[in-house]
C-alpha cells in the first residue's frame, strides 16, 4: 500500500512540475525595411500558433491586432513613434516588448 501511495505522490508532483514548465517566449526583430517580425512559443516546445498578438501605440491604443501563424510567427508594419508588442497567451502568459528594444 505504501508503494502505491508513494507512486501517486510522485506522479502528482511530476504533473505539477509540468504545469509550471510552460513559460511563454516571444522575440521581435526590426527587418530594416519598415516591418517587424515576431516569433513565439513556450518553454516546453509548444507552438504559439493562434496566440493573440497586439501592437500598441504610445497612448496604449491597439494599432495592429492578430494571431501568431501556424509557424508561431507574426509580421507587421512598424508604426511611427513609440509602440510596444503584446504577446497574450492568457493570464500569467503575457509578454510585452517595448519598441525601443526591437532592433535589426
């Protein structure tokens, strides 16, 4: 009986580790031609396909909205002025990238 309890506790502990090992990842690059390319995913290797992505102007207004492609990519025309990119995979899985940090 103790072996079964120990096995169940180990299995439960391993499942908890897997739940927390799903960190969002997103990087964006200035293509140098007036466009920006972003790619995303998760630390466990999961695809970011369908994840919402928004480009916000300096006032916080959405100027571009869409979702990551089936290849976990998103490309958009670089807005004039200040902007930021928001990768939103749900509560606790959001990344914001300031436009000043997006370079060639």
